[in-house]
């Protein structure tokens, strides 16, 4: 177990369903040695009853890595948190921000912001379950849901959950509309209200407050860090993964790696997983954006998209993608 100091992690990559699986996290770690990485949300019941190797497996290189849980039953969340901590996760995070219908029907995610007492009970049970492992228990939430449009509601929620033992809140600076907006629209339509998150930090200086939502650049990160303790990147980190390396270099002085070098460092991981029976497409889908914005990026993506799904696809496909990129670059220069 890695006991992490939250003050060391000003940068993190958001839990994103269908995206931040173990292969994505390993790739992101090559780009950013210092970022705190998160799993996709996994329900507590799935952790307890499901295929743990598939759902929770991770490479030691991913540390520091956090497991995000979904649920609303304190006993189930305690069991799941204990399992996660014993597997070596550095942090156990409770999802109080996802607005999807499926999540609402299970009485967890953003709808729990209406039930701070229940969230407090969940956090207390999770903390008790992982005390021996020293894993942190944190909460990711929104600034409110539906007609909860007052700062007081967010502050009262945080106060109640903090009293149960949570000292770290990752706050998506948008409300969640539980009816009428899709999960995708909930990430884009409700207006961002960074000032509400800043105020939360000003009035709760003893807490670690991490801001999430709409962050795309180093300049934005530096501005946020004037007001809060950390910044969580979401879709930008996935669609333009090299941004992670650039942000890491700006924030921490880490040498900026060459993109081709990053792929070479990924190669042993890819070949090891292919030898275990994994399919190339399950890994290569996460590296499609590596050359985003550069000449030849389209040719690179095309080869990966057309060839990585084949049952016999191996590292040669990535080599062909790189060759196609080089060919497109040369043809443009000619």
C-alpha cells in the first residue's frame, strides 16, 4: 500500500466510464509520472460479486491510483472499499456526481447530493473499513443538482460529509440535471461556476478541494491552483493525451518525452498483454489521440482504427500506423 500525501497531487485524471481502464491508465502514467489516476466507476456490488481481476486489476506502475466506487449502501461500500484497499489502491473515492439514469435508478451518483446524511454514513463505513490500510477515502461531487442552486446546499453537504471523516472533495463545477439532460449534456450544458468551488475552499481551508470541469490548458490550471488545492482533467486528457506530458512538464519540470519514445516504452506492456490473450484494440483505442494536431495524425489513426481490431493484430500494426504517419508527413512536405 502506498500512503499518499494529497499535497503532492495537484494534477489528476478524472474517472471516465469506458475510458480510464487499466490500459488507459498505464499509458497516461507514461505521459505523466506525477498525476493521480482514477479507475472508471465500479459499483460496490460488482466489486463484491464480480470478476475482480477484470474489474480491479492494475499494473504497479499506475501508482498512485484511486478506485472510484458507486453505491449507497454503507455495508456494501465498506466491503468494496476494504477489497480495493487490500488490492493496493491508494485512494477509495465515492461517486456523488454521475447523473446517468442507470446510476439514479440504483440510488447513487449525483442524486446522493440530496442525501448528505446517507453519504456521511457511507463515508464513515468506508473509512472504518480501510483504516488498517491507510487508504484515503474521498468524495467526487457536483456543485448541486436540479434546483439546488445555492452555495449553502453545497457547503452543508460538505460539512456533513467532512464530519464523517472525508477531508478531500473533488468538485465538478457544474450542477447536474437529473431529468432532461443526458450524461453527455450534463458534462457540457450546465454552466461552469468555478467561483462556487473557490468559495468552498476559502470557507473550508482545512479541506483539500480539487476542481474539475472544462479545464484544458496549463494557464487555466495555474489560475485554478491560486484558489484550490488541485485540478482534475477529464476529456482533454483522453482525447489529447500528450497534453498530460506538457502539463506535467510545466507544473513539475519533468522532461518532456518524445511521442515516439512514449510508444516504445509502451511496447513491452502491449506485448505482455497480447501474450496473455488481450486484444490490441483494447489498448490501442487509448493512444489514437497521441499525435493530435500534428501532421500525419489522421493516417496514424486510420491504420489503428482499421487494423487493431483483427484477432491477430500485434505491435506491427502500431509500426504500420507510425509508418503511415511518416508517409503522410513526407507527402505534405513534398
